């Protein structure tokens, strides 16, 4: 695997994960009540804890994208 392939891999990995993050955010904004009804049947959640958990998960996912996709891509671009 050469440097250019790694750069393309991390670029696409970052782009796809950013789209998944954006889709999750849009789904939360548009379908919040429906998603809450489904999850409140599975788990005993109140609306406040549901919103807090959703923001927490989106925040953790954003950090993971940065650490494992975006930063390696930028480092490879710099050292190329």
C-alpha cells in the first residue's frame, strides 16, 4: 500500500463518516419524536435523558472521526 492510496483511504473514510454524522444529526432534528418513541419502548428513558444521550453519542462520534480519520489524513498530506 503506497502513500497515495493511504491518503485516498483516509480522505474517503473522513468524507463517509462525516456524511453519516450529518445524516444522524438531520435524523435527530427531523425524527426526534419517532426515534424517542422507539427507544423509550426498549429502554426506560425520559425525553431529557434521550436528548442528552443523543448529543453525547454524536459528540463522541465526531471526536472519533477526527482522531481516527481526519487527523491521519491531514498528517499524511503534510508528510507527503
